[in-house]
C-alpha cells in the first residue's frame, strides 16, 4: 500500500468522525432534544457539518484525489477503492465550487426552516413558513448554480436524488400512469368502500410498539445493527451497515399508520444493513439514490405488506397484540388495508392514489422552479391540484401544503423518487417471480426470508455502486417503464374490488 493511499484512508476516517457526530446530532434533535435545547444543537450541527464540508472540498483532498486518479496509483487500487476515488473526484469537482460561507448559511437555514415548518404545521398557518420556503427556494437555485452550472435547476435537482433522471423521462412515466390510473380509481371508488371500525379504534401505543417489533423481526431487521426511536414523521437514518435507526409515530386510534410505517422504514433499514460492509463509511456504502431506496421500502410496505399472504403466518400474533381484531377475518383485514380512496395526506394514502399525491408535488415543484410562482400563491395552487387529481380540497394548510417536511430542508426534487420506487418495484416483482416463483406462495408458506435474500443479493449489497439505470439494467435487463406497475395495480384491484 502506498503512503499516498495510507494518507487518503486516514483523511477519510477523519471526515467520517465529523459526519458521525453530525448524524448523531440530527438523530437526537429529531427524537429527544427538548425545544429549548434545539438552538445549541443547531449551532453544534452547523459547526460539525461545515467542518466536514470543508474537509471534503479542501485542496489537500483535491491533490490526493488527483494523484490517486493517475494510472500508476489507480491501477494498484482494488475495485472498491477505484470506485471510491472516481466517485469522490466527481463529487469533489462539484462541491468545491460551493463557497464555504454560503454552505454554512445554507445548513443553518435548513435547520431553522425545519423548525419554522414544524411551528407552521402545528399552527396550521402557512405564513409562518412562507419566508423560509422563499429563502430555501432561492438558496437551492444558488446551490445548483454552483454544483451544476449550465443545467436547469429542477433537472439538476432530479438528477441529484436519482442520477440519470430528468423531467422528460419522468413526464413520460407519470403520463403513462395518469392515463391508466385515473379511470382505474374512478371504477374503484364507484364500488362500496370497505370499512372495519375496529381498525380505526383505540390501540395502546405500547401494543403498537410490540407490533412494530413483530413486523421488523418478521421481515428480517437486524436488531444487533439497528434501533428504534419516536418522531413526528417516521424516517430511517444510518451511520453504517452496522447502525441503522428507524423512527415511527403512534396514533392512538389509527394503528395501521404505525404498522405500515414499521414495514416501510424497515425496508429502508434492511437495505442499509445489507450493504457490503466493505463499503461502510465511504461513498460506495449507504445508497445515495432515493428512487432505488424508496423501491425497497415500498416493496416491503406495498408489494409484500399489502399482500394477503404476507399476513397468513403472523395474523394470529397480530390479533393477540391488537385485540380489536378478534372478530375481524383475514379477508376483511386484507380489504381494509387495500382500501382505495381519495384522501388528503400523502403518507396515509393507499398505494394507488399515492401516485396522484406525488404527481401533484412534482408538478408543483416544476412550477416553483420554472415559472417562479410567488410562495404566497402556492397554497391555492396546491388546493387546486388536489381538486383536479383527488377531487377533494384541504380545509387548512396543515392538511394541505404543510403536510410534508421535504421542502423545509430544501429537498426539492425528492418527491418523484417515491413514485419511481414503485415503478421499479413493478419491474422487480416480475423478475423476482421468474426467479423464485409466485410471491403469493412464498409468503403464504412463511418464506419471506427467501424474498429478502433475493433483494439482498440483487440490490442491497451494491449500496451506491450502481446508478439507478445500471441497477434496473442489471436486475431487469430493460429500460425503466411504468407498464409492470400498471399491470400489478390492475390485476390486484380488479380482484380486491371485483371490478
Ligand atoms: Zn421512505
């Protein structure tokens, strides 16, 4: 090993220590930090992430990356480190154009805007959040001007979350979905809606936590490399494949929320826990592509978790923890968890109308960045689109435009990833069934572990080393298409609703 390579690894380790603390501060702010303690955390978080950012853009690192990219050094590296050096050099060249003082101001505004969003949502008052949103939009434009000069802002943002994606491709995929799903939802909603009151009645939060434990165990979450916390909005966060945290929120009378959030976040976590550990603490590890990430959480939540057979091996255990299910048959439960209806809140939406929630946000974001609509006009635009796609109008901002936190930290361009994830899932499902046989049978026989193993081998272990395009090509051998997802929806809901 050359001295240069030794120095490089040492330097990476030092950056990681700062990132580790940043991650820990973020975790603590969202889970346990009391309100009055937030500001000190923001100060420390800003300091640590600025330090890490400076180290990731320092001339010293630039020189090391240049030297390691020369053939005599590069060819001596193993495949993993060749990837790491190549990827870091790309990131370095993008990030070094961001002025450090701008970066620091951006991180601070992210944290403050996040807190303003929370206050605005609690008060159901968009005007509290509006000035921060305006600032985040402006700062995001400035940021992409540095990172992706010459590329239109919104396309640059899409590409940041899902490399290789642009709005032309997404327009095509989402248009295909709209064409087929609007009439499908019309047909479904004309049918009687299932309603099991027991599933909308009081469920002790402790029991909900036990159900979460049962479900995480069942799908293959590794407790030696994982932990659980409680937050307003569920999320997954990881330090490495050896420490992956999920959060949940337990609503007193809506136990299905925490139940499906457990499976969703569990899907993200199983992905991260099964990335090749040799990639830990490097750019090859933790999957950076949000659509690929969402494809895994949504595969567990929807393709598996909303399949009747998923519940066959554990329904009795679920009934013990949720006594109100005593007289609810598995069939009734199954119909209830696949109840399709136009509703206000994205995270409560069924898997079909969910698509419209994303299409709405995607179109809003295009408008924000391409038509420069004043932020004050956004709530009305939101409500207008809700009426267009979901045929309902929010009563207030909390159940309208303030429901999601994404725009508060500048995650514009993230929303389409959720739906891309489902589109990939349609494609994966077809290949998985070719390889392993019917998912219905595997689940009914309690062989969910075989499905997890397949996902581990085909997808999880690669971490960030394959771009979305490369991943889809390697697993499915064809370009991305919404057709398999549309087929899945039509087949499933024709049967559930007897269309
Ligand atoms: Zn997710």
